[in-house]
C-alpha cells in the first residue's frame, strides 16, 4: 500500500476558502444573459425614462384605483434605486425596472393630440409621431385635432382647439400632446408666452390632465439612468 505524501496529508487538513458567490452569480448572468451589458444599460436607461414619464402622467389621475396607487408607489420606489454600475446593470435589476414599467402601463390614460400647422403639413405623419409620444408616456391616442394656418387666431377661437376643450370638459382624456408651446400661444399675444402656457397647464392639471409639449422634452430613452 502506497504511503501518502506529506503534501497530500496536508491538503486533506487544509481549510480551503469558500466560493465567491457574488462573483459566481455575475459569471452565471454573463453566460446566460440574452443581452450584453451595454445593451442592458441602454435598455435600463430607456425604461427608467419611460417609467418616470408614466409616473408623471398617471399621477394626474384624480381618483386612482388601489391597484394603480400601489403600482405608482412601487414605481416611485424603483425610481430611487439606481444600478450599482450604470454601464453594466445586473440582469435582476434590468428585469425589476421592466416589471415596474409593465405594471404601470396597464393603466394607460386616453390621450389627445393638438397641432396648429401650416397649410401643406402632412397631419397623418405628424399625428403618428404624437401617437408614439403618447404611448411613451402611458397614454393611448384617442383624439387628434389640428388647425391649419390659424397661428394668429386666439386659441379659444380655433375650431381644432374648441374640440380639445370639449374633450377636457367631458373628462375624456388624461393626457394632451402638442408639438410645441408656440402652437398654443398666438405670436401677437401681448402677455408673456411662457406665462400663458403655464396658465393652460394649470387649467389642464386641475382637470386631471397632463400637458406635454414635445419640443420641451428629451427624446424618449435618453437622459435618465
């Protein structure tokens, strides 16, 4: 029978270090993930921005259901939690952000689009873009109204805006998308355009409606980490 060597005997008595479980989990995630780290980072940035937009829109709902109120609370908590490494978020974090977003988007509000354009502008293309913008903000475009070549008219006298007013008064929408605040304020208006836009925003907010002027916004998916 062979005699065990000194090295073999010592190895049997050695207390080997415990496995690095966090490292093993990261390696497992890297090997099984469907996305590379930079793809996950881009996905997280886009979803965090959409989450923030959805929270803002749905916060205007006057009497949220218990389910919506709970989803908003969870989403706001998620907004406070940043990835440990923004350039390489974990699979678990990426999935958590996506779940919070999905929970909110179940509660989309009806949206309307308004524009005041020149005569030859293609409204179909413009409204398609505004429809996508409403979807990025927890809305679903139901109404689209435009006025052509009426920039000089007072807002209240424009036929398209009068239809928007009826939707507001009938509480048919929770989100209003416009291309720019300039479309709401006639150039000849003696008051400050920013002040007038703020008045419209406050009026809509009192009716439980969020106003979004696309010219004021970053492209969906940018900015927020």
